[in-house]
C-alpha cells in the first residue's frame, strides 16, 4: 500500500478503512441493480471495479457519494457515515447527505464542465459556491492544480477550446479542488479517442503514487494491473470475485470472471 503523501488525505481514526460501504442495495422499478454490495478501501489505496455493462459498477460509485441514494445499506467516508434509506426527513437528512458528498470528488465519463466558464473558473466554482471559501485562496489553489495536471497554460481558455483529454484533466483538477478524502472515477477514459487516454491515466497514476484513495470504474485492464491494490469484478449486481490484481486478472477462480476477461482481452 502506498503511504499518504503531502496533499493526500489521511486515514480515518482508529485504523479504520477510509471508505466502508456495507450492504448496498438499489432497485429501479422491478430491476434490482445492486444486491448487497460491500466495498472497503484503506487510505492510500486504489480500488478498481470491473465488469460488463449493466453490472452495477456506476451505481456503486454514485452510491458512495450519494449521487444515487441506495435503498438499503450504509456508506462511511472518513468520519462521515450515512445509513440508507434515510430515516430522518427534511433538513437533517439533507445535511447528512451533503456531508457525505463533500467527502469525495467525482470525475465523470463526460467532462461535465461549465461551457460558459473558463478553465480556471471551472476549477474555482465548487469551493467558492458550495464550500463558501474565499475566492482568492481558492484561485491560488486552482492555479496550482492546473499546473499539477499539466494545464496551467490553458487557464483562461474555455472547454470548447480543449481536447477531450484536456477537458477530463480539468475535471480531475475540479474534483481535487474541493479537498476530498476520496476520489471517484467513473470510466474517465471511455469517451476519449485512444490517443488521448494515456494523458488522463498518467494523471491518475500520479495521484495514486501520491497516496490518494481512489475508487475507479474502468475497462483499462493495464491500468488495473499496474495501479490497483484491489480489483472487484461485478456482474448482476453482486461482487463475483475480488482480490489483488494478479489474482483476479491473471488467475481468476470464477468461471464468470474468466469469460469476461476472455472477451475483453482474449486470454483464458
């Protein structure tokens, strides 16, 4: 496991994992998408979720920061824990969900940048508007974050002037700007041309090396092999198999995992 580096969040108190999700269930109508999912991640580790389309990976990720509200289960990130479904009503429940969301930064498949704002303004917006932090303080941090993702020279440009890979790197800087405990990535390279994938994965590798705790949904098996501490293979709303990358990706026990990897990589 990588140790937390400067700028990366620390572990939860008492040696507990930074992230602990238990018994997550979610249904859309009659379709049960999650059927009792557990996800645990110590601080400074990278957890990769793989599986076929419709297996529930993105729903898990969105449940970890309550963008999707589970029907049952609980999520704890750091010192903030929320049980679902919310038994409280009104302001208390909303505040609990807001606190949980504030613990993580989300990077989406599509860039989701504000088209009318400059690159720098996109990074500044969340901490100023949502966290009510001083604009000048946030601006200085945003400039440093853009430098960190290799886009300092693009600060005054607008999203339409950037490549897809550059836009996604702005999205990473924007997620980091809220000072999250946990970084969540939902197939961050799936919408990119193949030649742009590497620049986004390079930033993610740097974050992993710095000790950021990350949960990543991806089909990039090379990234999973090289960077992940743990791989979870999902299908049909359950975790079919999990373990170290070498075990799951190179010597899977479950026949369903083997079939998935054969289609994806041609092995097995």
